[in-house]
C-alpha cells in the first residue's frame, strides 16, 4: 500500500465518525492551544519588563546601597559626594542621583497630599531620557547653591495650575516655597513609577529642607541610588571597574566588601528573563499534561476502533494486505487525528493569545518557536500513543478476525 492510499484510508476512517474524532482531538487541541497561549503570556511579560528597564535610559549603570551590610557598618555605603567623583571618570557622559520624598504640595487654592518629590541632579533628563515640554530643567550650579526651584511632571502641572502657565509660579512643598522653572513632557508609567505625577527639585533642596540629617556634615548625605550614563555599551565594563576602584579608595574598603551593588540594564534584564523562563517552563509542563491526556484519548479511541473494525481488518488481510499495511493504516489515522488537532490548536492558540492581550491589558507575544514546539509535540503524541493500537491491529489473526462479529 502506497502513501496516498494509507492517507486516504486513514481519512475515511476519521470522517466516518466525525463527532468521535473531534472529541478525540479535543485533548490535543486544548494542549497545543494552552502551550501557545501560556508561552505568549510569559514572553509578553518578559518583553514588557525589558522595555520598562530599557525606557529608564540608555547605557545605564545602577549603583545602589546593598540591602545586607555588616553589623558594624554605621557610615553610609553610598553618599552624594561619591556621585560627584564618578562624574570625573573616563567614559562617563552624565550622572543622576535620586533621593525621593513624599510631601504635601500647595499652589494657590489647590492642595495635594502625598505628592512624590524627587530630589535629583542636572543630569537627570539625559540619564533618564526625559524631555522638557516648557521652560527648562535646573542647572548644575543651581544644584550646588541649593536653589529653590522645581520642575513639574505634566499631570502634576495640570492638577496644580489647570490651563494656566506654571512657569514662574510658586509652589509650597511642605513648608518650603519653590519657583517652577519647567514642565516635563508626558512620559507616563515606567514600571511602577509615574514620571508625570512627580515634582523634581535639586537634590540639595531635599537634603537641606525636606530630609535634613544631623549627621550629613560628618558622614555625608546618604543616597540610595546613583545612575551613571556611559558613552557606549563597549565602555561599560571599564566604567564599572573604575567605579569599584573609586568607591574602594573613597570608603577605604576592599572592592569585594563594598556595601553597594553595581548593575547594568543587561544584568537586570537577564535576571528577569531567568525568572520568567522558569515560570514559562512551569506553564509549559502544565500545558503539556493536556497533550498527554489527549494522547491517551487517541490511544483509547484507536483501541476501540481496532475492536470495532476487526472484521474489516480480517477482510483486508484476506485480500492481500500485509501486517505492515494494517499497522500503517491505523498509525496514519492516529497521526492524522493529532495533526488536525494540532492545526486547530495552533489556530486557537494564536487567536487566543491575541484576544487575551486585547481584552486583559496584559501584553502577549506569540513565539514562533512555541508554535513549532506545540505542533511537533502533537505529532509525536499521535505517533507514540497510536503505535500500540496500530501494532495490535497488525498482529490480529486473519481467520479469527474474519470470524469476529
């Protein structure tokens, strides 16, 4: 029996019992669709996280205070003056230091509670890739002389001043009056940070008026994070080495004992990818169970089919069909059930991924490799679970098969 005859006979066997065939394929359909949808959700989450980290700026190095430090570490591991020293390193384009606070903000008759205040430096627009919509950002000399100026996020400016021009107006942050010199262009949410709802002021203003420390004159003003923008990706490793040596010298501490963590965007993305990859693997194994269940269904139905068609098998053997012909007939039928189920599962999975992303607000990315993997798994399932029934049919005794009613 040639290949075209095998396919024809197998298809006739499937079409003869349409409802049963569809129900048999259901497990494969669900399994393939589940694999594609779950991997699409995981890949979408991974892409969203990567985009958010990339949107923080380009060629960034993050220096932050380590959460766990030695018991005797009383002095800050990272102070504001460290950032000034880093700005002099070779390969550094700009530096931004951030010190957050939360205060009540007043402008005229408008009062807003718990507004995010960000004390930062003049390099913030370059490092964090933000644009100015009107006015300007504060300069380095204004940071140095603790100028009482402020730049507003777009939505905060709208809340405080409505349609009026905020430039030149004054706002009161806590008990400190600041003059508005600029408004940022709309940026939206990056991670869990709303750039548009914050007030930006020189970090020295935060240190002096909003978060004063009685120990700052002795130990320096402690900061949580310093952002360093490097010239290019190629020089980032060299810049990191310079930062480590600089911090070791300034704090008189061996490099391996520095109480800071130095990371790049690529490090953070790689960490997130490792986490989501483990999650994606778990989801894939859960979805694969559906394929196994579908395969068991195929085996069950094929065994029933062999029993029902025993007399047919005997007749085919009597007219010259070899055991291998019978084996290929039933194996092709099982494979066809899994392949058709796989195709339907791919269509439902791709469509389901798009629909889930469109209706849930979560980003989904259909991964071509997952489609190929799911379809190949469906084919393998058909072959694996179809072989036993096919082999059983091929081993039937022709005389006993003809006697079967």
